[in-house]
């Protein structure tokens, strides 16, 4: 299962619109622990040369799931790298915070 997604990020003098291919890898059939992953591969960007993100969901018992968020970003232009390196951790934390809010909202609707 997959779809295309677009995200726009920016900081003072630099902004970019990333287009990614997003796929769900449901490994319940392959792994007894029921691990699933959401994988996003950047397909279009004027700033990054490569961006790959993986959300891994590992069931740990009743109503408990461990979430692992991994990001690999390659930027070969040293000026772009120095500008963006200061905001990468903020961007990752913002994505994680948005994920947590969405999960909490969905749990409250049940």
C-alpha cells in the first residue's frame, strides 16, 4: 500500500517542498511480533539529495507499542548543510509531536 505525500518546510532564508513516496510495510505475516513500518523515500526536493524516513511500530503488549523514528538525510551542498543542520532535530521532534497528538486524538474518539 502506498501513496505520494508533500511536505513544506522552511527556515528564515531557506525553504523547500519535499515530495515523497510513502509505503506501509505490514510485517504481521512475516514476524511473530507484529512489527509494521511506514517508509517514506523523498522523490523530489531542491534542498536534499536523499531523504529516507522509517517509522517502526513494535507491539509490546496490551495497549503498548514502541515507536522508533529514523531519518537519513544526505545534503552534499555545504552551504545548505550548514543552514539546515541546526533545524533537523527540531523538524524530527515536530514530526514526533504531531504523531503523538494524532494518536491521542484517535484514542479519545474511541
